[in-house]
C-alpha cells in the first residue's frame, strides 16, 4: 500500500513542478513570438509620442483581391534634410473637424502643434535614414490621452503621408471624423493627380497627401528670411518725405514718428543734464574745504 501511495504522491509533485516550469517559460515564449511577428522597429519615443519603422512586405492575400498584391515600393533609405521635414509637418492641416464653439466643417486646424512638430522632425529624419525599401515611417503623438497617428514614405521625389488616427481614444480603432480632410500648404508643392500604389487600395480609406519634395525645397529656398526681431536701440530721424501725395494714414504715421523722435531727443537732453548735475555734486563733495578760521591779533596790554 505504501509504495502505491508513494508513486501517486511522486506523480502529483512531478506534475506540479512541470506546471510551474511551464508557467515560467510560457511568458518568455510568448514575448519571443510576439517580437518575431512584430512589423515595427522603434526609432525613438518621448513624452509627446513615438516614431517607428513599419514593414509592409508580407501582407498576404485579402478578401478584396484573390492574389497577393504588389509589394510596397519606397525609395529608402533616404537622406532628407531636417528643415524640409519640419516644413512638411508644419504645413499639414485638417478640416471637417467639430470643435466646441465652432461651426462644423468650417474651420481649418494644424495637424500638429509646434512642439509636436519639433519633437517628431529629427526622429523622422533618422527613420528615413534607416528605412529599407519595404518599410515606411510611422509616427504617433499623444495629447490629453487622445492619439493622432499617421505614416509617410518616399517614392522617388514624392513624399506620401496618410492619417490613420486623429485624436482617438485608446479604445477606438482607426477612428477619424467622417468628414476629415487632410491638406498641405504651400499648395504649389502638392501632387494633385497622384497615382497610389496597389497596396494602398487594400487599407481602409485614409486621408492622404502627396508632396513633391523637390518643389517644396525650391519654395523653401526662395522664401524670404524671417524678419529680425531685435529692435535698434538708437532712434534715428526719418528721412524727409514730400507731403504731397500722402494718404491720411501715412501723414498720421509720419506725425507719430516725428513725435517719437522729438520725445527721444528730449529724453536724451534730460539725461545729459542729470549727468552734469551729478558730476557737479561729486566734485563739490570731493573738493577740500577752503574756508579756514582767521586768527584775530590780540592788542598788547598797556603797561603802567
């Protein structure tokens, strides 16, 4: 009887050990499998969002197409200048978005804030430099728990950008307002008649723009330099302009300039007078006192 009980207990303990070992090994196997199946390669992340590379080679057949679609084609890796990417991100805007206190569909908003564009630009430049021909760049920003996500890739001289999420909650899927429209400025750099690749027809309809980077580079080079924000300290009198042919607004502006110059000259004169008074007071304080007490001679006393 005892040998039978011993065999039963041994088998029970062995089963427990195997179960415990499997519980330890299983998470590692799952993590390894997930990492092996992942199509994302992280590039960088921060408090504002993330940038990663997404591989699009093997997507297989779909219900819409009986055979596998043509492979994704991109001109990667690509060395894109950071100012160009910053110009792209700053020029993106959306419309057809309902905002509190605004008329529906009548307002145009920047897709990204200035801080978000400054954060994403260097990471996207680095991603393009590392991307392979079967990868595209995916970016994501978080704002008060709302996610905005898109992707972009370069094919020859055309930079294509699509938007998969716009201010959606984590519980939502590819959530975007139905009337959302993605636009870009300057419009001269937009490719108006862009022929999408075949794989783009399989994805859900996403707002897209196609940008000619060579034209955008020419526009950026031709744009005037920003005005200097520093104000000259000295006020110079304006050049005399004939009064004839001036509009009332120009005359008023000229009168205001003359008044400013006059006040500046008076202020300078008062400063000079004040400095002169200060020098005089300092000289009086430092000069030795010249007043000396005079001794009165004593008369000789008369002798008897």
